[in-house]
């Protein structure tokens, strides 16, 4: 006996089994219950969301002989129901508009419309991919759609609603089927695999649900492939191998090097990715997905992934948007490249070329000797007159004596968001002679060369003394950005307390039986 695909075997037989289209089902059920049968319906939606399935269920509901009238719960056992399922019903005609685009085919169909059904209540015409019909074919339908015989039901299914003429849309009820969420697809595939007694893990189903992009049919078809590939099992390793998925760590490293402006390191990561022979489309999708999560975290702060948080803290919001735009354009135009490898390489080159850090002029003669951990860097910087007054004659305390001195000086520097994020997260430790010591964790003191050069250029406009900067790998709490955030929170708290404890405000609120909307109180500058 031949194997029956999961998508066909578990095709919904009634409205209760349809997943994720409750708004459509409710509309159809209410029309049947109230005996106000919709005679011209357009079902639109992406592939594999249930357009043809719902049309067949409608045909069974209208013609099921287990009830004297149309029902929302067809029995599935009567002759009419079985004939619809098996494709042998004389009163349910499935018409493929992709094959029969010409007006002659539509005319032949319309010639049969006047004849009453052979052994059913209604003649149901399902025209699939209706947007493929020619203009003449649509025009031929108009009069019949406007005044259809009482025994005729037209159901149009399409994936491209915008291609259907307005004259046709205005004569039909339009029901838009939505793409299913990953949770709904996960639940449906899980239920089916349990019924089939097939072993699986949750991570594999999450990958399948993500790959399906809202289509249940795509999810089940792909699951069939994985079952065959995995010899009756569904595991995340099989799914990853089959899809050619890229390790999330490699995507993180690639974006990290791009943001640093380090082209050599970025292409080194690309070489590591090439070793697993990934699909370039999938690679670009993974890059876009990661950047999408970073961008969301920068605005909403909801991500729990450390890699996402790391990049979100380092990169400017506008640059993340630019990176996403470059990746999406590369994905759209991949076919114009001579080969896929060229596409991804040009994409990475553009990302690096548009990095704001690359516009910083390298003025440091010793810049290439930068190291990652405890490092001494030589800067030619100058003191303004106010700071010079604070220098002691023995030269033991230059520039800064406290965290406040360092933070005040830092706030006067004109820096890009990248460089401000790097140095703004370092704390002042101490100063000895002309050696400035800054504290930070391992990842924070790993500052890109170009960010350092920008800091060098900004400092050179302020002071005019040879200064050595030393990084100390150590936890800290008093960085400029942290103290600015704490000061902002303190001002917000004081502002809220001032308003909430104000007797006049209290009396006004009580008189109107109102309340203060959360987040509506802002401190004055």
C-alpha cells in the first residue's frame, strides 16, 4: 500500500478540525445557521492555510443528507460527503483557473450553471487560483455573479487578492485567511506525530514551525521529508542538517566583527560558515532575523538572549537598520549575481563600508599595537584651562581625581554612538602621573581600533598632554553611562513623588475620580 502524505491524511474533515481560521469559520457557520447562504465567496490567503479545505467543507455542509437542511457539522458518512472527499461529486466542481485561463473554459462552465443539481441541494463551483483568469474570463462571470441561480454557490480561492478585478470583488463576500503562528503550527504537527507514534523533540518542531512561514501544509510536507531523512524519527539535528542551518554563534560573531569594522575577522567567520555549505538564502535570512531581534531589543528591551543584548548595546540603532536593509536588498537581488557566494561577499563588504567607524581618521602612530586585555595606549591630548588648574605641581594627579571628574569630562566629548557606548561603559579607576586607568569587564575593554582612534581624535581637541591609558579587567559600577542612567531614574522618581504628593493634584484627582496615567510624568530639564 502506498504511503499517504501527512498533509492529505490529516486534512480537516469539518470546521472543528480547521486550525487558526476562527474568524472565517464563524462567518460561514453563522450564515448557514441563519439560512442566509453566501452564494459568492472569495477565500484569500497564502499557500497551505486551508482555502481548498474550507471550500470542500462548505460543500459538505450544504449538501450533507444526514440533515434535512444545511448543517455546520457534516456527517462525513453519507454519499454526498464521501463523493466530495473523493472528488467524484457531480454537484461539486473544482475548476483550476491556472490551467483554464481562457474565456472559452469559463463559458462552458457557465452553460452548466442553469441546470439544477443531480442529487444535492446546491451546485458548488470552486475556482482555484482565480486570479489567473484572463480579463475576458472575469468579464464573462460578472452577470452570473451578480444574479446567480438560487441553487448555485461560487467559491473563489486565491493567493493574490490584488489581481482580482474590483468588479468581481464587489459582487463577492471576501474572507481573508491568515498565516498561522509558529505556536499553532507547533501544536498541530506535535498532535499529528503523536498520533503517528513518531519520536520527535520540541526543538525540531520549533525549527519546522519557523521554516513553514505560517503554512500548515508546508510544515507537514517538510515533516514528511524529515521522517524519511531520519528513518522514522524527527530530531533537531536532522532538521538542521536538512535545512543547512547556521550556528547562531557564527551569526553573532559575524555581526560583531562587522560592527567593529574588522573586515579580515568578518571574512574569517564567513569562511567558517562556508565549511558547512549553507544555502545563501538561508544565511541572509538568519542575518536578517538576528538583526531584527537586535533592533527590537534596542526599542523594547525584551530579549533574553545575551548575544542579542551584546550587539544591541554596542551598535547604533540607525546602523542596525542599515545593516538589515543591506541584507534584505541582497536577499531580494540574489538572482542577479553570477553566483551565490558573490552575493554574500558583496553584502558583507557593503555592511563594512557603511560602518560609521570607518570614517574616523587614523591619527595614532601606534594604533596597530593595541591589545585586548591590560593595555597601555599613548594619546596626544591637551588640557583646557579649567582642567589645567587642577594639575598639581608634582604632576602626581593629572586631569581627574574622582569618578565625577571623569564623567564630567566624558560628557563634553563629541563621540559617535559606537564609541560612546564603548568608553561610556568603562569606569574611572585612578590616575598616576600621566597614566589613566579605566576599569571594565573583558568584553568591554576589547575596544575596536577605529573606536579608539575616534576617542583619540575627540580627546585631542580637549587637552594637550601626552597621556597613557590603561585598561583593567575588573567589574565596575560607576561608568558614565551607568551614572547618567541612575541620575535619570532619580530625577524621574523625584518628579513622580512631587506630583503624587502634591495636595492640589490629589484634590483635583479626587474631585474628578481620576488617576495619573503610568509613565505620563516627566521631569523638567
